């Protein structure tokens, strides 16, 4: 692990695993309760700049997932399915010297965290999901259509040059058009953009925009939820994904399949963890949950 010290800022961390450089940010004491934080689609580790410092007593390590922020893109023959990051995440946990940890994910990061927890519970002490849990299920009959769309779009995008912005303001305005506030967009910019002679290059891998080649169906999602054997805190934004039918259905399924589940709703939009007011409410729930996990028995099923 290489550490780049930046005064008056979070620790800036990097690891090289499986030939990929993974970048991250860390807050809190080195001996604090270990929390690995995973951001959402097209976001980066700055997603946790507001919430992480509020988690007193925790060592929060937020990653730029592959293809995002300062982390490497995957090779040309690789994909960005929600389970593709899991091998590298396990190695980062090991490099951190953590026997196990709490894993916290937002949106797509929550889906990745849920899959990791279900499949490798010996590495995860508890799971926290922020406005997300599992993906939108796919009907079996749509499998061929989904695969065809992914192959066609990925082939088209491979011929495109990396997205370019004339200024940081152009990037911020674009993210605003897609539903985040200016302050949130500005937080993402530092890790999302690379300065060039004629403007700013978007660091993120364009293949992230491609439809997934394969999606989980309802039975597979139910199997994932039933496999969760550690305490789970599921925090939803009142104006976030829960307004979509599939996310509401996942809440209902979770309530009937997860043995140790706490579900709460906090006022705010999808990126509520990046707004001071909602983040403070989230932090209160997280700290109460973590306190019980630390005191309670360790269970991996």
C-alpha cells in the first residue's frame, strides 16, 4: 500500500491488485472500526467525503471502483458486471490488514456489497446499504435481448474517444442535468477529471455506460438475500430509488428473507449521503448499528 499524504485532507491510498491500481480515501483512526465504502455508478470515493468524517470511531476507507475516479480501467476484454470487482475488493481488505469489516455501499456499490457479503461472509462483519440493495431483476425471456444490446453498444463505444470537457464547469453542468446538485457534482470533479492542454478528460471508463451483458433474475436475487448471514442495515432515501417499483419490491423481499435486518428511511434524494443534513441522520443510524455489531456475537452462517 502506498500512501500519499495531503495536508488537512483524508489519507489518499493506492493498492495494486491483479495488475490494477485501485485508489481510495480514508478517514478516522487506524484502529477504528473498519468500514469499506463503495460508491455508486459513475461516482467515485468523494461520494463519502461528507458522511465518513461523521462516523466517529470508524476507520472508513472509500474506494474508487475500477473504471472510476483515480483507479485503473479494466482490460479491453474485461467487463463491469456488478460481481467483477469482488476479487479485488477481497484483496484490498487483506492489504488493509482487516480480518473482516463492515462494508457500506451506495446504489451500485450497495449491490456489489450485497453480493460480496452473501458469497464471502467470513470477510464481512456487517452490511450497510445506502439507497440500494440489489439490482433491478431481469425476466428470463429478456436474456438474449439484453446480451445483444450489450454486445452492440460495447462495440460502438470502443470506437469513441474518451469524453472531454472544456472546463470543470462543463462537467458540473452535465452532472446537474442528470440529477445531482452543483455541490455534489463539484465534489466528484477532482477525481473524475484529468487536466489536459485543451480542457479536461473524463477519467471514467466509457464501457460503464454500456448495458450489462447479464442481469440477475428474481430467483437469483432472492437466493442472494437469503444467503445474507450477517447484520444488515438498509437505509433508503425518501426521494430516491425506493420510488421505483423494483426497489420497493426488493425492500419487501428483504424483509421476508434476511434474518437480521434493520430498515430505515431518511429524508433526501438518491445522493442523500452527500448532503450534510441527511448525512448526519444516516450517521446516527450507522453508528447505532455498528455499536451493536461490535458488541454482539460474530456470525457468518
